[in-house]
């Protein structure tokens, strides 16, 4: 019974890991498209919120500002951190 509990735990852990990896891949695609579509490479506009801090540096050396909608419906502008 302990082995079966360990297997169930491992399955849940792996499912969460896979979901997180898929989410990161999707976020990277969204950020890459926003960078490609940007009128000014220093200002990147995301049409929907997605985690961008982990990917923006690998995709753009010019990005200074990220603009994206908040959960309240307002827009947020945030500077891109140096690192």
C-alpha cells in the first residue's frame, strides 16, 4: 500500500511538472510573437498576461518595457529587469 501511495504521489508530481513545462513553452511563444509584432522593439505589448520575465532576455536584447492587461482589466507597464 505504501508503494501505491508513492506511485500516486510521483504521478501527481510528474503531471504538475509537465503542466508547468507546457505553460513555459506557451508563454515563450506568446512573448516571441509579441516581440516580433512590436512596432518599437523597446516596448513589447502582450495581448494577454503571460509570465514573461524568464523568457524576455533570451528573446530580445532591446526590450525595455512590457505592457500587458491586468486581471482587473486595466493595463500595466513594467520595466524589464536588467537580469
